[in-house]
């Protein structure tokens, strides 16, 4: 028997980006575990990723190219050879692009973070679509509201080192269910708690994380901007400001303080749905405990005002001088620390556009855009351009994850749309494909990774040979490029060449691939307390209040709420949020039997008060509905949901739910104030006992 231990990296869209070790026996991966030597992984993986071999060897893996024989959405396919599939796909794409590629914008790539790898993400794929002249994709579905807001404030997506939270005396966990979606941060928060730190959680839902904090502020969804203004009001009123830090390192505080003074605790409390004393208490802790650290996460920016709220919260650490200490400040994303090290131009080869400027499609409005005709206007009035005639989907499951799902599915069901899906499984999206192409998993291919929650670059070596006829995304696009007659040498780069191209040379501030290969990971050089003396990556080194084009940040009310849409709120009085289920990763792992068994079935958490008012008992089937759609779930009545808010968990595969639907039937396609992102958690619904019990 031969046994090997292979270095890998968790590919999933999670801030933790763990270093993994894969045990391989006779060519089969039998176990993955967290690398004990990697500082932020410290030997532990989450439950779901420790099941990665179960996912990889899943009997339902797609292991041969498939061609559709049934109706779109039916999931009926026959196996075909690679050559036949790629010949036909190349011919269809060439025909749609037309002579000289004049109509190439009718072809749209659709991808997100099924893998966060730089090689299996946007490397060969980007080169392929750039050369083709296809539409560009605006990848907004997760983090662009908060990400762009953070960059507007600090100059880049940068923040604290996650390790230093262990030394904080106050940790505010804001819009983050750390135990579910940022487990390795939670380890540091627990160390701090044991050393006497106070933990406060700001979240409409009473999550596992909220339960384990000293205080929980169950704010209404979309009210975080008001809360931040309320904290500022109290910092001013009690003079808990660090005037020296503000004078030297904040641009525009006078305008913001004027605004903050309009937000006394009583006004804030009414908007947030909490007590005024809770606002005062939060401000007192934040203004007086040092060092104070905020772990902001993306849960709070999936509402109309998510960008403004992020800007307001991101300014708080500067006002109290929290950045002076390495255990003070804020972390939303660390991904900007990697930007100088990365070489996206070499990897993605935008130069292959050769002067063409294709239109951009926003992935979050794919539902509406698939149903738009040539010459139509977009929602914002700008011309749409050619009708979408082909979609090539990889690393994403839009039929399940994109908002306003009824329209997304209707778009994908268009008979005149040519759809290719690169996948591991027959997802809700793959079911709508003309061709499904079998892709390798993280155990079967090479990749390199950055992180948005720590500052290590990691390598993922291929641990096993590809299963069946599966190929890496890169290889599929490489072969498709050859069939299309793209003859630039860059289309022949192998995966190692791509991995080497992903980073600048170490001498130029990049990451040396051989070093990465030898050591498994490389830590970026980021100062311990990066903004102790200012030095934000903005033009003048100060963090910014008044940003050109964005103005001074303010509270922005939700699209749908009792105050902004009172008529709608009469019919649909409950705010629905749909945050991750612990044992799924967005829609990934929903088909892994052992993990689905833990989650059981789609649930809706509702408060005892709201349930009683509707005659709903715990465990009963309920119908959740609004003008966009309706779904049936099991009600969980209790403390998790606050009054007025219901929580639908996880992005279920529609076809694995009893009613064939998921929560995105109810969400809409309106975009956030900054970053053109979806507002998944800005959604009014009504709930009633389901008339007909559905089979589980
Ligand atoms: N187990 C697991 N881990 C995951 C994921 C997963 O699906 N499962 N998804 C991964 C991905 S893609 C991402 S982007 C991250 C997401 O992780 P986070 O950035 O933490 O975001 P969410 O989990 O969407 O939401 C976090 C919390 O925000 C709360 N929340 C909702 N609306 C509001 C609001 O208006 N204000 C405030 N203050 N809180 C609000 C939710 O109730 C939730 O508990 O996690 C990653 N990790
Ligand atoms: N209602 C609601 N909707 C949401 C969210 C929410 O909180 N509530 N969260 C949103 C967020 S934060 C995000 S990030 C999006 C996530 O949406 P997606 O990025 O679509 O993520 P997943 O649902 O995990 O689907 C990723 C798919 O990629 C496939 N995949 C993985 N690795 C590879 C590979 O190497 N090659 C190929 N070809 N395929 C691969 C997986 O099998 C999986 O089916 O969903 C969003 N949708
Ligand atoms: Mo995400």
C-alpha cells in the first residue's frame, strides 16, 4: 500500500481559506484534515469540508460529458464523447458570435466562487472569453456592496489580522454568524473571551454566535447604518472621541459629526427595533474599552443601504483611535492586501479584447436580463444590447442562488438559449444545460489561493487523478479555445504556468510559486497594526468620509419596509432574511447526504408572537409568500427569530426541497446603493399555515 499526505487548500467561498492535508491511499483520497501547522487553520476543518471526500466520490458526480435530451430543467441527458461535445459547443458559439465576432456579446460567461482558486477561477476562462469578445460579467452576488464601500473608506479592502482578535478586550461581531461562516475567527474570539474580553453580536437572528456573546442586539435587517450613526452620536455627546487620531487621519469628520448629531439613541432605537439603552450601552463599551475590534461581515450589506452602512461602521474605529493597537480596528475583508502581489493582467489577459469594449452583464440581475430582448432598455434605462443567446456557467449555481428565482429559471428555460454548464453535479442550473461538462474537484487539480479573511497565500496540489472523464475548468477552456481556432500561445499554458502567472515575482512584492510549493503557504508582509499611525491606502493616507460620487454616508432605509413601503408592509408584514445554513456552503454540499441529514429540510424560523398571531405551531408546514412567489417550509417557532423578522436558512437545491423551490423565489433583483449587489435580506413576506401538508 502507498500512502501520501498532500498539501491542499479549501476552495470554498469562506473567509477562512484553510490549509488542508489530504491522505491518499493507493490513489484514493480517504481523508482531509486541517493542517496543524497553518496558523489560522490550527488543525481544524469545519464539518462540511471534512466531508470533502464524500462529496468528491459521491455516486452522483458527473463524470462524462452530457447532452440534453429532455426538456430544459428536466435533467434528462445522454453521455457523449468529449470531442463531440466540444466540437458542437465551439460550432454553436462561433455561429452565435457571427462573422468577425460582431455578435459575440450575445455570449455571456457566468461564474462565481464555487472554487476561489485563482487558476480554476478566472484564468484560462477569462482568456477564452476575452479573446471571444463575449460580454463581461460583473461579479456582484456576494460582497461588492460592502467591498466597494470599504475601499471607498480605506482606499482598499484591508483590515486587521484575524490572529490579533485574540488580544482584543472588546469584540463587536457585526452582521456575522462566525460559528457558521467564519469558524476560525471564532477560535480567536473565544481566546479573547477567556482572557476577559466582552463580546457583542449585532444580528437580527439569535444565532449560535449571538447566544455565546455577552450581549446580542437583535436589530431589524437594514438598520445598521442608523445604529452606527447612533454610536457616533454618543461618542460625541460623551466625548469618547480620539481627537488626535481624527485630526490626523480622518478626512471629513465635521460633515459626518453634523449628521451623527441628528441620530440620538431614541431615534436610532425606533429604526433598529431595539431599546435606546442598548444603543447607549453599545456606544459606552465601544467608546471606553480598549482595544476594541469589530468583525464586520457581509451579512449586513445584503440590503438596499448595505454600502452606506458599511462606510459608517468602517469609520467607527478611526473615531475612537482603535487602529492604534494591533488588536483594535476592523476586519471585513483582507483581500486588498493581496492586490499588489497578484498579477491579474498576466493571468486573465484582458489585452486579448484587443480594443473591443464588450458590455457588462450584472450576475445579480441575470433573471431579468435573460428575459430581455435586443434593443430593450435595462432597469436603469441604459441600452441592453443584443439578446443573450448563450450562457457558459462554471463555479456557480445561479438557478438556486440568484435572486428572483422564478425569473432566473424562466430565463434558463428559454428554448432559444444555448447553455453550457461545467459542474461536479446535476445542480438546478445544470438541469437546464444543453451540455454539462464534468469538472474536477479540488482534490483533482492544481490551484493557488488568496484569502479574504487572513493574509496567507496557499497552494493546492492535485492529490488524486481526475475521476472518470472529468477535466479541470482550465483544461476545458484550453480545449475549447483550440476548437475555436484561438492560436495565441497563452491558450497552451498548463496549470502550473497559470499558477506561476497568478502572482508577481517575489522581488516585486509578489509570491514565489516555488516557495509556495515548498512550504504550502506564504504570509504576506502586512504591518502588525497597519493603521496605527494612519497610512490608509487612499490618495492622502486618511480614511474618507466624503467620497466623490458617494457623498457623506447616511442611513438608507430598505427597499421594502414598514416606513419605505407601508402599503406593501400591510400585505407582507414580515422581513425575511435567508442567511447560510451551517452544514451547507451556499448551495454546495446540499446534495451530500450526511450533511443534508443534519439540516433536515428547509426551515423558517419565526418568533412565538408572530407564529401565535398566525395560528402556526412549531414543526408545522407553512407557506411563505409575497408578490414574487411562494415556498413551503417547516416552521421552527422560538427564540432564533425576533418579532417581525423570519429567517429562512441556507440556499437549498430546489429539486431537493419537497416543493421544488427555495427562498430565492421570494427575493428581488433591486441592487444595493453601492456595488450593484443583490439585496437578498431586504425582502418582505407573509407566512401562513400551509393548507396542504407536503410530503417530506
Ligand atoms: N457554513 C457556511 N459558511 C459559509 C457560507 C455558507 O453558506 N455556509 N457562505 C460563505 C459565504 S459565500 C459568505 S459571503 C460568508 C457569509 O458570511 P457572513 O458574512 O457572516 O454573512 P451571512 O452569513 O450572510 O450573514 C451573517 C449574519 O448576518 C445576519 N444579518 C442578516 N441581515 C442583517 C442585517 O441587516 N444586519 C445585521 N447586523 N446582520 C444581518 C444574519 O442573520 C447572519 O447571522 O460565509 C461563508 N461561509
Ligand atoms: N437567498 C440567498 N441567496 C444567496 C445567498 C444568501 O445568503 N441568501 N448568498 C449569496 C452568496 S453570499 C453567494 S457567494 C452566492 C454563491 O453562489 P455560487 O457562487 O453559485 O455558489 P454555490 O451555490 O456554492 O455553487 C457553486 C457551484 O460551483 C461548483 N463548483 C465548485 N468547484 C468547481 C470547479 O472547480 N469547477 C466547476 N466547474 N464547478 C465547481 C459547485 O459544484 C457548485 O454547484 O449565493 C448567493 N445567494
Ligand atoms: Mo458569498
